[in-house]
C-alpha cells in the first residue's frame, strides 16, 4: 500500500483558518494498532522467567577493530583475543571488500580502513585476497587521505600515521574563557567528554611502534594530497576550521 493510500486529507478548523490536515485513515490506524500489539506480544515472549530482559548488544566492526588497535597500543597483540576479534572482522567483510556501519548498509571508508589496519596488526598479509579487495575499496571511497579525524587519531596512536597529519586539538583549549565564541562550557557534555581526552592525547602524542615492515602506503590514492579538501566557495565553516587547524598546528 502506498503512503498516499494510507492517509486521507480532511478539513482543518484549528485557529479558525481555512486549510487541510493530514489525518490517518482507519486502515492505517488499524495497521499501527496491530504493530503495537505484535511488538508487545514479542516483548512479553522475550522476557526471562525471573522478570528481566536480556539481549546481545551489537554494533559495527569498528569496536573490534579499535580493540585490536587498543591491544597493540598496550603491547598485548599476543593476546588470544586478537585472533577471535580478527576472525569476527573477516566474517563481517562485505562482498565488495569493504565494511559497513549498519546492517545491510554500504561500505564506509573509515570502518574499512580500521578493519584493514586491525587485520594487518593481527598478522594478515597485505597481499591476502581479502585485504587486496579491501584496499581497492578504500581507493574507491577516497583513500586513506579522505579518512576522518577519529581514524587519524587512532592510527597516529598506533604508530601507523604521523601526528603531523592529525587535526590539532591543543590542550590549551580548556583554558579559553567563557566569553570566547568557542569554549568548553558552550559544548555539550557528550562533546566535552570527547574533546578533552583528545586534546590531552594530542598534547602528549603517544605512539606505539608498529611491527617491522608495517605501513599503510598502499591505502593512499597515488598522486592525491594527504589533506582534508576545502569546499568550493569563498567561505564555509569547513574551510574555516581547516584554516584554523593549520594555524593551531603552527602553535606546536
């Protein structure tokens, strides 16, 4: 049934003006009630005998990829967990060589880069067929040079990238007064919980040496500059922050 068939147009008398209002048809209301009833029945059937509900929390493979990088930074790549994590990442690879960030979604660049790096750290050879396909997908999606800030932070801490190509988040940001347009008190609690740790990491620039012979040169698109591209036009917020990043990098 099309959306148009599910809704009907009725006169609207709110506010005394003339107009129309979209209201659900009886058929649509019936479908909603049925969906609610089926959902309630399923929840009740899934309840444990003791009265609670239990379900596996699932996410995309970036959690497993980040965990392998985390173990590498701690110097624990010999952990038996690495093989299990790597096996899960391989199992989730898409037919086109990439990895997605939601079920049935398309390959996403940063998730694919993280999976590639994690598998390399786990011992997979760059020449392995599954990583060859991943490399081609990374190139198709823009290459390592198109990766976002978070990915660059992770790779820099893992020793796979130089800190000079990571966006600058100086710790002095925490000293900015309230009257300054950009200050911590103007950020949401969620943002502060991300910005402050990243600024400390950027100030310390920790780096765990990668295994001998490990590099990510094959993920670069030949001839492409390793920088975030500017947007077209005289001014945009993206261009503003890119210029600010270059200035802040000089502060170091």
